[in-house]
C-alpha cells in the first residue's frame, strides 16, 4: 500500500469514529513507520473532507506544550490541530457527553488574532502585534484512539485530539496581562483538580503562537484575523463525564465554565 493510500485509509478510519462513537486501535500498531509528516497528511485529509461538507476553520490548537501534558501523554514535542466552527460551545451551554468518546478538559489562555500571521520567520514581536485580546478557555480534548493509547503520530493524525472549545467572555488586551505569570485553578464539580500558570506553555503562550505560525507557515497555512489559537494546557487534562461542571479561573483574566450533560 502506497503512502497516499495509507493516508486515505487511516483518515477514513478516524472519520468513522466520529459517527460510530467507537474508538479505533492505535494507528502505529497497524501502519508501520508512520512519521509526523504522514500524520499531518492524515489530519489534513479529514479537515478537507469536513470543510467540503460545510465546516469552517476557525482557528488552531497547539497541544502537548507543557511538561505536565507531555508526561501524561508520553510524548516529547508539541503538535497542532484545526479548530472547526462546530467545535465551539457557549459558556454554561449544555454539552452532550454522548457527542464525545473519551472527553477531558484542559484550561488554556486563548489568543484571538486581529491580524493574520504567516510564517516561517514570525518573531515574538510580530506575534504580540497580531493578538487582539486573550480569553479564558477550556479545551475539550477527545481521542478517537482507544483508551488514549496515543503516540505523537496517533494524536497528530487525530487532529491533535481536538474535541471542543469553550471560550470565556472577558476579553483582556495582551498588553494588560503577563500570560506567563497568570495562575489558574481548575475545578471539577467545585473541587480543585489542578493548578498551573501560563508559563507552563513553552515558557509563554506567545511562544506557542510563534511556534504554531512558523510550523504551519511552512505548509502555506496562514493564521487568519479573527482566528482563535489555543496555545496549550496549563495543567494536566482531567477526564469528565455527563453531570460534570468544570471551571477554570485565571488571575487577571476571569473564569470560564463548561457543563457536561447526558
């Protein structure tokens, strides 16, 4: 089987899991010698199909940026995925748990762009100038790979384990907050489930934005004005199920709450 045939077959396997709600076995067990480059091709094939079916790309997420998440997932470098319009949920809106396979929540400082960014060669200064404001956010990660038994290649192919996004409604200009020092308390059903600060994300969420712009820029992708960038989780991800309420509270940024229901 040629590389392109492997890419197409793996993409169809992952896409089918969205509909069947049945996770697939790790790709690395079936397809030998898959590289990150192969995995991004598999990811892009799925995004192209979803866009052709009517979805719209509304941003990107960077995953596996903190030491906590890299330890949790057993990987050693970041990855990225696409955020589509049907992934966004309003704060306090009931999110049906049945839509997801193995949901977990992560607290993040979302960066909303007011100017496009295109790498390679994007600097920190250019990245800062492109950000309109930041928001408190909860990313709902999910895996179409059974039992979260993912390698870097598996999660990249699976759109960086993207599932959903809940944005808070308290925009703060980037110049008014040091995102590196912004502390966060993550609570599930009122009980503290994790703590961290923005500096856990590649030293700064802005550094994550620079990494993303330059990484996707190599492939001709521009981060567009209005796009949301999730730079990475501040804490380890926490599993959730129907009936759970999760709140992330950030110093200087406010809070955001997500509610899972049957």
